[in-house]
C-alpha cells in the first residue's frame, strides 16, 4: 500500500472511530451496556467494510485504471447492500441493542463517506505520471509539430 493510500485510509478511519466512540458513549448512557456494545459493533463493522472496500478500490485502480469508476460504483453499491444484510441478520439479536447498532452503522457510514470525500479533495494526487525521458520527447515532438504547422501556414 502506497503512502497516499495509507493516508487516505487513516483520514477516513480516524473520524469514523471517533464517531463510533461518541456513539458508544451516548448509547451507553441511554441504552446501557448493550447499547454501548451495539454502537461499538456498528462502528467496527463500518470501519472493516469501508476500509476493505477502499483497499480493493485502490488495488483495482493500480491494476485496471480503466475500470476505476465502474468499480467504485459497484463497490459502494455492494457495501450498502452488505450493510443492509448485516442489519437484517442482526435484527433479532439479544447480544446488543439493535437500534444503537443500526444508528451507529448509518452514522458511521455517513462519517466515512464525508471523510473520504474531504481526504480526496485535500490529497495532492497527480493525474499524470511524470517521466523525465518521455516527457522531453513528447515536448520536443509537440514543438516540432507546431513549427511544421507554422511553416506550412506561412508558405
């Protein structure tokens, strides 16, 4: 994993973890110990799902850059559907408070997506890979083409 990918993951996971701690404290106050467990579980699920999704998306971008946008759309759709499946599976559990779990899952997802958007806007990602050898050749070829076009126009 490159440093900018790790930085992106960090900038998304930390705010989500903080939101999970806040949700666990609030749920612990209002719903007791089971509420705190439910909120902590919800935050953990969001961090795992979204983190794994970000990792897969970054790997896809490196291997198949032409599929990046489609993979992103497919990935986010799949993540939301899997989070819905998790909600359905744990709907009747007695291990933790399901409302705290569900609200933390929703809130954590919103925080993750907002943090990811912010991190992407702040990142200085080059959209062209600089290479010294081919860059000069491309510049020379462009100048030569412009000179040829200019001399052709002057004739």
